[in-house]
């Protein structure tokens, strides 16, 4: 087989066989296929897509590029959650401790930021000392002892995804249903879970901005999970504006701590409880979504989830005192206010544009290997539907340089202001299971 022939076939809208896909992924992980050829194939897939058969084969090849963990030593259902990515999405940082506090095992192999979105691992690394690299044995040991661990894909588990993830981020090939679905499911299934809840986002701050695209991705993810014997459920959720009020790694950790202290934004709290409810039902803790929501709310209210977050940080080498002293988190030098130039109501927020502002500040990667500035980002003072007077502060930019006039303008332009408040959108659009 020759990689150039496979590239040419996908360029011409042909179909690759399972044998060809297995060969290609194996050769790429062994570094016998260079990044420039794999980049060409990714672009061909981006434009021409994949058949369901190709997509299943691609996910399977990525899944088996490394070890598939055996978690049989851990009692009970092993369940995970994955978000397709959005602006201000820090839910995993709160959700994992909620589940851990309720005795549910969550072995989470997570990712870094892609494109304009932030990654769970990047946020956690804003905590001084937090280590997302871990051996398989230690990963299993931590989940067995304290129910939760959040680590990066590595050379042992899903190495193909580890390489392709970074390559997609810098080759403008992120927003592809086959590539997103294969990436997510290879990581998740290889972690040894037997149940999975997916948060598939749609709107201006999501990769799937159209609801029909989000629905297609959700169906693809559920199908791949079911084909591998993993009980899978997908929630399609709104990302027409940032989730919560912070964008940027350190700022989002601070917001996580606020939620764990019962002071955070309502949308972050509510989505955490909703996702936890589905996970608890799938894990067999209760057969009622309403009862599960009560359980999740209780552990947030009484501090058990906060204690579980401290334990997670300590287990992975971080400074757990940041939970009580969030001022220890990285802080940017300057606060630059973004002022409204007209009055009315915020009718829309272009979440993607705010994500790009954070990236330009140093909070995201422009190319693979870029070091992040964990301290930068934005704090929103206005969300969709809130009244605005000319001169009001729409957002505060946290920056380590003062000369950011263009970014201030971009941030201001991300807010649409009109005469009337818009109709409120539901946080949960739909729930998809294998039979739907």
C-alpha cells in the first residue's frame, strides 16, 4: 500500500477499505507516514467525508492503535462523559467530582483545546502542579481508590488520536463529523468504560453550528459506541453563547470552584446536574432522572463534590489549596474593559469570536506545541437577554499585554445589541439513544 494512493482516492471521493485504514493508522503511529501526507488525507476527509463503514473502521483502527484498558478490577459500571467542545465549557471539572462523590467510577481520558475551544486538560494544567500524564496502572489504581481520574491520551492508550488530535488542530480539519466521532470514541472506548454520556453542542460556539449537523454527529457517536458494546447516550445542548461567564483556562478553574462553592453561574450548575442525572441512571444508581438530579444537587450543595475535587487535584500532584484560595491560580497583569457603544438588550453573542480572542491572547494554540498562557481570557458581564446601557462593560479581557485594541474591537463586535430581548433558548435540545 502507498499513502499517496489513499490520499488520491479520498480526494476523488472514493472509499477506503478497513484493511487500508488499519495499515494507514498503524504506519502513522510508527512514524512511517509523515505529517504532511496525513494532513492531506485529513483535508480530503474534511471535504469529502466518510461512509458509515469507513467511519467505523477509522474509529476501530484508532481504538486499537494502543492498549484497551481492562478495568474489571474496578467494581460497578465505569462511565464517562465527553463534550464535543464549546466556549466556556468547564463542565467536566465539576461533573467528575460530583460523580466521584456519589461513588461512581469515572475513568476520563480527555483532550486539549481544539481550534477556538478550550480543552479540559489545559484548564486542569492551570492548577499549579496538576499532572495529566499517568501510567495505565496508576490510572486504574486512582479510579479504584477515589473513583475519578482525568488524564491525557498517551503512547499506551489511543496513541493515534494523540497524534491526529494535534494535527487536526493546526490544519483546519477539526470540524469534520468522521474525524470528531473517531477521535472521541477511540479515546473513550479504549479507556475501558462500559457507559458513556455525550454532550454534543450546537450554536455559534460549537464545531457543529447547525442543529442538523450536531444531530448527525450525535447519531454517529451513539452508533460507534453501541457497535463496541458501550451503552451510549447523547444530549444535544445549546452553545449559542458561552457557557458560564469565563473563557480561559485559569478563569474557568476559578469558575469551577465557584460552582463547587454554590456561587457559580446557573447555566453551568444546571448543565452539570442534567448530565450527572443521565450518568447516574446509566450507572444504575437510580432509575429516575428526577431522583438522580436530586442526588447530584445534594453533593454540590453540601460540599462533597468540592472535597472530591480537592482529592482529584491532590491525587494528580496539584496544589489542592487553590480550591480554598483561588487567588493562587495564574493571574494576568491587566484588566481591559470592553464597553458597549449602544443601549438595548444583548440579542446574541458570537461565542466563536470570543474563543478566538482568548486564543489570540495566548489561551489557545495557533500551532501544535504552542505553550499556553493559562492566566489570560475573558470574563463576561452581559449574557444574551440582559439589558445594556451605552458605556456598560460587556466583558473584561485578562491580558498580559496592554496593546490589544484589535482584540477589544473583536470582543465588542461579538455582542449584538438590539431593541428587544430575544426569546430564551433551552439548554437541552434533545436526548438521543441507540433506538432513536
